[in-house]
C-alpha cells in the first residue's frame, strides 16, 4: 500500500487536476494518452497518475509505480 509521504511542492491532486491540465494546455494530450511518466516512460492516465511536477517550464508526469515515486522524492530534494 501507499505510504503517506506526499510532498507539497508543485504537486497537484485529483479534484483540480483536469482544471489545471486545461489551464496548462495539456489536457488533450493527457486524455489522448500522449503524456508519459518522466522516469519510466509509461503512458500516464487517470488510473496511474501519481503526481505532476514542474521542470523548467515543462510539466512532467509521474506514474504511481513505487520506483518512480522514489525517484520523484529524490528529485524534489
Ligand atoms: Zn513511472
């Protein structure tokens, strides 16, 4: 099961997700399966999305695989 160690930096969850993706202009890409996990390159969908983070001006997606979550936490440090 998931551990509750979510960081609050640039991460956005559920409710606001669609609205935020829309504002960022990437909702269509996301819905059409064109967004990939920054770390493992799996295609991101609503089911496996763990979080988003900002890299330069790009929004990166992270899937919910334990490996990728670990990498994300390392990256955010
Ligand atoms: Zn991944």
